[in-house]
């Protein structure tokens, strides 16, 4: 009798567990393209335009400094020619040589100034972009989560994210489960009237100008 009672209790417990498991709602998985939402976000378009504008201004400043440096190079060459002019007196040649040395130091300082400006500007622009991207992805992720919750999702995957081997984490997904367009509509509810709707390629790596073009044969950058 005791064994029968135990069996009944075990069967009842099993039945309740099965019933509880069957009562759990089925998982609803949705996907979203975070890269598309970021790249087409009106704030991203505005930021890219600002980055590119500042990058262009930096290039103009580098061009200006290069022009100043190359003017120093021409002055140096003129003084060097005077220092080697056999017609001039020893005093005049010595004076020209001293002046040429000062110009040479000014050229080296200008080379260093240009290189430092380029590096600092590049670092600044890239840091701005990284900080902006981090904040924007957090903002977009919250909106995407809210949309997914309203749709009753239990899981939301980013189909744009690459795996460790460089391919998408999601090989295939039914378009019916993609909420990217819904999230985009939610984002654009707050889009200002004058916000851009299209932009050039994303400013992934600002050039921040090219490189110094101040050159003089036999003259290197001062260490």
C-alpha cells in the first residue's frame, strides 16, 4: 500500500511538473540590424558631417603650416647659398651661416609642430567618434528593446554583429521577425525637421589631414 501511495505521489508530481512546463509561453525571438539603425540615424548623419567638416579644417591648417615651413626652407636655402658664396667676406658668410642654422632649427620645429598637430587632431576626432558611437548604440539598443518588448519578444538578436570568425551570428532569419524598420520608425518620431536624411560614407576613421610636406635635402625631424 505504501509503495502504491508513493507511486501515486510521484506520478502526481510528474504531472504537475509537466503541466507547469507546458504552461510556459513559447519563446519569441526577434532580430534587428543595429548597424543599419546606427548608420542611418539622423544624429549619426549630423555627427559624420561635423567630423568631416572638422577634418577638412584640420587639413587646411596643415596646408597653412606646410606653406609656412616651406617658406622657411626657401629662406634657409638663400642663406646657405650666401654662406657658400666665395664673393662675400668671411664675416658676411659667417653671419649667413648662423642665420641659416637658425632657419634650419625653425624648419625642424615646424616639422615637429605639423606632425604633432596631425596626430593630436586625428586622436581627438577618433575619440569623439568612438564616444558618440558608444552612446548612440546604447540609445538605439534601448529603443530596440522597448519595441521588442511591445511585440512580446523574449529574445532580441542583432543580425549585424559578426562572430569570432567574422561572419554574422545569424545566418538566416525570417523577415517577418525583423523589427529594424519598426525601430527606425520609433527613432524618427523625434527626428527634427531639418535633420539630414542622407550622408556620405560613415566617418569611420577621420584622416585628420595627410602628413607634413616640409622637406629639405639632408634635413630630418628634430628628435
